């Protein structure tokens, strides 16, 4: 009887801890959807769409450059800087992150001068 209780308890524990099935979203689908937003000049939506790309993906840092650029075009400079900082921490190729970050900082500086 004890063995049966141990087996049932073990099975319940395993089933409750088992991994849930996650849905896979293809990068191609994400990129296509973001391209649609870009053609409609919806840069904020394009950036948010690209942010759905998994950070563990090998091309993630490449997409971070595009995300920061689209936030710049959407005039969300604070978010562009945040994305650039994330890219600067995780990327070997930093040129475009520095470029986008400096553009965002210069826009914030101009905006502060106006007020």
C-alpha cells in the first residue's frame, strides 16, 4: 500500500512540475509583421513587434539595433537609449548602438533647450 501511495504521489509531482508547451513564433513572421508596420510609418508598433524576438536567439543583438532605430523614428528617445544600453552590454559590434544612442541623446538635449 505504501508503494502505491509513493508512486501516485511521485506521478502527481512530476505532472505538476512538467514543462508547459510554449508556442513558437517564427522570426520570419515577426519581421514580416514589422515590415508592414514600417510601410505604414508605424515605427512604434514595428519596434514592439521586433521585441517579441527571443533574447536567446542568435540574431537578437542584430535586431536590437533595428529596435532602437525604430524607437528613434517614433521619437521615443528614452526607450531608444534603454535598448541601446541593452545592446551595448551584450554585443561585440557596438557601432550602431553608439550611433543610435547619441542621436537619441542629442534629441533629448534639443527638446530640453526648447522648454
